[in-house]
């Protein structure tokens, strides 16, 4: 899921521009950066040696994108052009962050600790 979302951020960034709070300025660098971060998390989760770090980074990423999800929901709810379904979906995705964060922390807890270096 993270890898696909990350690739989509890079190849079709336009829909994600709306997620970036205006206070952060130009959205495109944030969209590309979050796409790269999602891909990096996905790769780290796949490799057993980096799974714990990848899971913790994923949890942080899910927390970090919450303001974007909130921004999108507020904009949709305030928009006279947004339909009821769009408004409902943008609001509904906010609580979905909780199971994603919980999942990532669970994976981190179950992952093998990194090997000790001497």
C-alpha cells in the first residue's frame, strides 16, 4: 500500500496537491517528498533487517500526513462544489489513520531488533 501510494505521488501528483496545508507553501515538493518517504518506508518494511525502522518511520509518516487529511476534509466540507460522498469520504479517512499507526507500531514491536554492530 505504501509503495503504490508513493509511486502515485510521483507519477500523478496533482490530486495530492490539495492535501498540503497552504501554510506549508508550494505543495508539489511536499507531495514528491511524501511519495519518496512512502516508497522508502515500503522498502524498509520488506527487508527484515530494516523492518523495525521502516515500521517506526511508517508510523511517523502516518502521523505526519494527518494534517493533510484534515486539510482536505475541511476544504471539502466547506466547498459548495463538493458532493456529499466526497465530503463523507474525506472526513471518514481521518479516523483510518489510527489503525494504520497501530499496525505500524505492532509491526515494529514484532520485528527482529537490528543486529548489534561491534
